[in-house]
C-alpha cells in the first residue's frame, strides 16, 4: 500500500512540475498581425509576469486588435518600478483594459472607479478554487414563501451561480417542487446576483425551458478571431485542466489550452431540457444594478422564445466571460468571450433596461414579502392589485402563491466582481 501511495505522490508531483513549467515559460509568439512580438528573454519575476500579461492580452483579449505594440505599451518601463508586485501587475492590466473603445465614447471596461476595470481582473491564486477570492460560495436553501393565492405562480431567488456540482441537487429539488404544483408563471429574483459560472446559468435555463425549446440555440460564445483560427500560440503555455483540475492528454501529450476548439460552432450551446417543469408560460425576472454576467445571460437566452418581463433596475452590463490564465502565482481573468443569444444579441454593455422600473428604496422587508416593492410591481404587471395598509395589507383576489426560495449566496473576501467564468471546453477533433 505504501508503495502505491508513493507512486501516486510522484505522479502528482510530475503533473505539478509540468504545470509550473508551462505557466512560467515565455516565448516570443507571433502577434495577431503575423509579426513576431519581441520581448526580453530574461528579467525579474515581476518583469516576466508583466510581459506575460501583455502577451496573453494580445492573444486572448476579446478586443485584442485595439491593443498597442509591445514597444509602445512598454510594460517593464511603465510598471516594473511599482511596488508591491500585485499592484504593478494590476495597474498594467487596467491600462490594457482601457484601449478598446465603446461606440458611446468610453472604453468598454470603463468604470467610475479609477484603476478598476469593468470586466478583467487579476487575483492571487488560492488552492482549490478558480476564483476563491471573488467567488467563495455557500448554499442556503431557505423556507418556502407562501402567500395566499389561487394563482399558479412560482418565485425563485438566485443570489449567485456557484459551480454546478455544488448546487445541482438543490436546484433540482427546487424545480421539482414547482413542477409538482404546475406553475405557469415563474418569477426569478436576480437582485444582487453578480453572476458566477456560465455552465450553472445554462443548467438553470434548461430547468426553466419548456420542452418546445429542446435542441434550439440557447446562446453562443464568441472568441476573438485569433483564437477562433487556432493562432493564439500563447495558450500553448497553459495546461488544459478538466473540471476537477486534473491534466489531460491529447494526441499522446499533455493537452494545452491551444488544443481547444474556440470556433463559434463548437461553442454554440443548445437547450437540453432538465427536470419535469413543463408548464411555464410567462417568465419574470427581478433585477437591480448589481444583476450581472451569468444573470444577464439567463435573461438574454430566453428573449427569443418566451414572453419575459424584466422588473426593477437596469442591470450591470456584462455580456463577456473569462477563464483562468495562470501566470506565476496569479490567475488572470481577461474579458475573453462575448455571449450572444439565438438572435445574435449580446450588446448590453450598458446593461439591460427593465420593462417596469422600480427605484431602489427601503429594504426593511423580507424577500418575497408582500411589502417588497419589486414583487409588488410584478403582481401589478400581472393585474393583481395590492390593497390595504400595515398588517391588513394584502393582494386582492390572491389567496396562495406557490413559491420556492432557493438562496445561493455568494460571500467573497475583498471586492466582489461581476463574474462569468467558463470552465468547460471542447478539444479539437
């Protein structure tokens, strides 16, 4: 037994060494225009990391064609003198994020907070999580919300989209409960849902979708032209890991991210019905300014098919996603892919406007309470009147709303980013 344990340990050590070699190795790759990007072969750890951030952006950033040459950007000259190292790298990344200009006149990644990009970010890698500092999630399945009603209305609150493996069982149980009640109208509360994992949002969409959507396009993922054409050579230095974080072999060697098929055809996701909820006729989403990323994707993918209504505030505006790029002890998350629905729509960089606006006010009420002004706006839009005051207040002609609250809370250390992380890829044939 001890011999087996030692053998497994040696295999794991070998894999770790290969990963470190791939993550640290830096060649001079061709640029998107075909010419070689000449960078120094040697330098300090910080200088090499600064070069790597630039090179990965030049190859993988969604708006890579807007980036200047290495000589003009001069990452070592402008940022290597800044301490500590993480600040220097973050400042370099922020500067790179401000070259791509939105038609409205500001960069796509502009925010009101100087030094903070809207989509791209850098983090110190934590063991066991692709984004542990920004998406350390817990699951809390709260009690059902019961309002007296004869209307078949379901209510579901989703506070985040953690990894699917962590929440799939809870999601399945919540939707099974609503399926047993044959609800026809579903209200999904996405307030403060900053997103999470693309695959989890896609799974929720499959739970919601009526069987008529089976096989129809749910959304498409669009990478830059260099990646689609298989010419992002920097990705040869990134090991491809499966969903459990293990290396994979491809054509007899260690698979790298350059072996991924980034074409639109390979990244077109279709509806595959999950669960037994087949009765949805109307779909409502509740949003606020922090509804972002994977939450907006969930809203977007139903727009071509169902009569949906968005109640609340304009959403954050993040139709782009990321995957982790390992540089030394950091994870680099660049805005790498744009998400579009079946109609090709994905231009909500300024957020998705609500059909019925509800201004933020007091929050001195429980989610799902009759006093919740966002929920009141939904019922008003459904033609259900709220009458009375105080404890006597009630919904007119409404006796029982069949609702389920599933609260997937995201608790993060430090700043909370709007996240849309992709982990599942398809290797080239």
